[in-house]
């Protein structure tokens, strides 16, 4: 497929994530206030969308407590900062096996499995404009952790999101996830316009080399809208790759802690750098209102 550069680009900032990063940088927000404040700063720096997880305010550990999501949502909305809120719905599918000779019983430390309704309960309460749908199961990073999203669970969650009027953002970590996403669209569980996030370089999904990236891009129907990111050292190179391939940009402390070699970043600094990349390539940054029209979002 020939490259068709995107000339009107929106930026998503992934504010905090659920990875083991809170102890690695003082800039990774933990409390609802810190997460909301960082999201607002990112929006003012040029992000049209903020993608939010929540953490235990005391420990920094990932959480899916509805009250924490509600506080983050309320704080962002009360600020009157115009930004599109994108809440994760990826929590509650964490399966950690025992050792290689005794996979059962499951390791209770870190295993967190919840039903579809519970996984979407904070979305139903907060009603963001977008929420994520991790569109597959995969070995995830190190050890015996499996990110678990069965076809039946994904069908149920996709229907709930659509019925709520919340746009699912398909999180695709490999080509098979895009294959199943197409099936969800064909079954009418996800409606047009379809939004996809290509998640590159996450062990053990799709690596972030350009050949694999273009294989992912070439599996996206031309009518869909996509963004892309890579984690770690290639994170700040990926905005250019995404734009050249016709997509949009995601940056943020969920994916990468550094704005330069040895320089710990804030979310706003990562967004500012992405804005510079976009504009240096001759593209235009579009804001929340233009994104809402493009994706037919319901502003709350």
C-alpha cells in the first residue's frame, strides 16, 4: 500500500497506564487529582484526547475502583478544559499462572479476573466519550502473565459500550486482534466510524519495526481511523511513522518516561514534542471539536 500522509492529526496522551512505572519517575501521576491535573496539562499542550487509567493513591499500584475513575472524570470536567476523555476498560483480564510445573492454582498476586459487566461498570458510571477494548488475548511482558480477553467477553463488552453511546477504541497488539475487530464490526457490535490504536513493541505482541508496523496498517480498512504508538526507546520516533502511514499520534507516560536521553518527562512535555513533530512534517494539529465531528462522539 502506498503511504498517504495524514495532514490533519490528533494527539492522544496516555496519562499514567497500569505498568510498574510509578516508582521510576516522579512525574507518573498516582492520585485522581494528579492524574486529572496531568491530563489537563496535556490537553493544554495540544492533546485532543486523554487516555486514563487509575492507581491506588497510596501505593501507585493499578486499580479499577469506580470511585477513583469518577473523581478523575469529575475533576477533568470541572476544569472546563475541552478534551475528549478516553477511559481504559482493559483492567480485569489479568491472569497469572503458577510455576511452569504447577500452573494451577493461579498466582493470587496480580491475578484479577472480572466479568464483562464489572469491567465496563466505571464506563457506565462515568460515560466518557471513548473507552478502550483490548481486542485479544496474549502473553504480556515477562513471567507468566496472560492478558485475557476471550471472544465472548469482547462481544459482550463491545455491545455494552455501543449501547452506552461510548465509542470503543480497539487496542490492537497484533494482526489477529485486527482480524477479530473486523468480525465485531461485521456483527454490528462496533459501529462506524471505527477507531483503532496500534500498540507496537509490547512484549509479546507486534514488534515495533517498520515492516511489522506497515503489516498492521495494511490490515486496517481504509474507512477506519487509527493512531499508533511504541513503548520505550522508539516512542518519540513513532509519531513520525504514524503520520506518514496515514494515522494519528499517541504519546504519554503510560508508554515512555523520557523526553530525551536521561531526561524524565511530564505528559505535557511529551505532547509538546509530538506537536513539534507533527507541525515540522507540515501537518495540522486538530482539536477536540474536530475529532468529535470526525468520530461522531457524544460530548458529555
